């Protein structure tokens, strides 16, 4: 029986790359939480019910199909991450927002 790789490919949109770079510089603890989430998505998949406020996002303008979000840091400000499943068969997901809840695209 051939070995099957069960990991997901986790891409970041151009916008998310900039947001993550800023987090690393300005809020290293929040960046660490984000890095943990991204690694969990890669290893365990995009359905991360173990994270605070994990939920599917309703399809609206600017929100891709199969989108999800969760809080990566509570309090004020609350930081969130948003991602969507790009391809279930190939197992690709893209994180398209990492930042404060107030500026989240939903």
C-alpha cells in the first residue's frame, strides 16, 4: 500500500503575508499563536474546532466559499485569522486575513 500524505498545503495571500510580517515585528506573542494555528491546519486540516470562536463564515461579498475563522488572541484587541479551502482533493487552504477583529473582512 503506497504512503499517503495527509498534510494540507497552507498558502498565505499577499495581504496575509504583509499582516503576518507586521505581527512578527509588532506582536510576537500573537504571531506565535498564528504560527501554531497555521501548523495545525497543515497537519490536522482546516476544521479547527479546538480554537476559540472557530466557525464557518457566511458567503458574502469578498468572502470565498468554504471560509472559516477563529480567534488567535482574545481580549482587546482580539486577533483573528480567516482562511478558506481552495481545493479539498489536493488539500490546499489559503489564509487570507490575520489581524484585529475590528478590521476582519466579515
